[in-house]
């Protein structure tokens, strides 16, 4: 099974920056999409940024121009660079992978979530 571990969250002031990281480990055949979501209690989970299997990147309009998603060649490490943070960015951030397991079945894996709080 694929296990995801996140790091990089914290408490910052508006205008500050953070860099979130997600490390994937375990057994798998191939990794495809690598994504970042965020969730605030009482609201729907929101897709922040996604990098498709072929490398296409899409951002939510609210973070476009401020956030940058990236990953290494093996796709086992992904990052979310967050600049010019706003109070509206406060949420729990989750990384998500999908791909093909060693038994050739599709899978989906989620990280444990990391809290980002932006407050003056």
C-alpha cells in the first residue's frame, strides 16, 4: 500500500509564505495524478492544485499566481509552495495520489492533513 506523509504547515501572518511537502512510500506499480486539496469545517473539500499523469497543472482560481505545485521525477515527492498567503487560505491541506498498485488495480491514497493558519 502507498503511504503519504505531509509536512510544512503552520501558523503565519498574511503575506507570508509556506512550503508543504508530501512524501510517498510503499509498494506500487505506477503513480499518476498528484494533487493538493484543502478543507475547512463546514465547507466542501476544495481542489487547490493538481498535476496530471502527463504533467498538466491546474490551479483553483483563488490561488492562481500565488501557489505552485511541483514533484520529482519518480512522483514520490510533491510540494506546494504558497506565497502571499491570505486569511482565506486557512484550512487543513491534504495531498492525494492515484495510480496503479502492484496487482495492477487502481488505487487512491490520501495524506493525514497538515494545518495551515493565516492570521494577523
